[in-house]
């Protein structure tokens, strides 16, 4: 019987030690492993979030640099655009430049309204306006030249260093001078005040 008591006592100790071991394992899991594991998951998520934020910041930094370059380029283009609108006080020189432009294509100026004298008066007339307001000056011209020369000239008129808009073109053949045309050309010349 003593062996049975020893056996029962050993069995009870084994069950008790097993129970204590299970409680210790559960306690270790609940008190140590699970919180540390949860903290590690939280830290990994925070690291991932910070990495994503860092990537986003680098992306925004790259985009900002690209936008700054674009702004600089646009400012340069705006300055160039503004330079293409000469001052009203340059009307006579602009008209002379147009006349030499026509001549470079073999087109002769016969008449211009307003005339160079009237343009000179317009340059110096009126009040000057502060700011950069653009106005347009209508020029009615009578020209003489060949059809192909007129076409080439009109095709390249946008290459002038100032802005003009051709609003009307009318052509009549010159009697007894077959390839020559009399050309009535109306255009706006844009200047700032």
C-alpha cells in the first residue's frame, strides 16, 4: 500500500507540477510574450508607416523641385512674352521694322494708314498709363508684290520680335503687270502703354 500511496503522491505532485507549468506558460504568454509581441507588431507598423511617410516626403520633395523648375521656366517665358509687347513710344520704329520685313520678301509698301507721321504723333499723344496694359494699333496697308512672296511673308510673320495679328487681306491683280498684286493688308500691332 505504501507504493500505492507513493504512486498517488507522485501522481498528485506530477499533476500539480504540470498544472503549475501550464499556469506559468499561460502567465508567461499573457504577461510577457503577448504584450511584447504586440509592442513589436506596433513598432513594426510604426516603422512601416514612417517609411511610407519618408517615401511620401521624398516624392513631394522631388515634385516640389520639379514645380520650382517649372515656375522658373514659366517666369522666363512670361518675361519673354512681355518683351514681345514693345512700348507705345516705339510705334514708328515698329512700323519701319514691318516695312523692312515686307521688303525682305520683295513686297513694297505703297500706302499705310496711319502714316509714319501720324504714328509719331500717336507715340507722344495722350496720357501715359501706369502698369503694363496692352493696346492694339490698327494698321491699314496697301502693298505691292507677288502672290508667293505674300504667302511666304504671312507664313513667317509670327517670327517677328513683336506681336501682330493680320485681320484682313484683299488682293487685286495690277493691270498690265501680270504677276504683281495690289494687296490690302489690315493688321493689329500690340504695344503696352
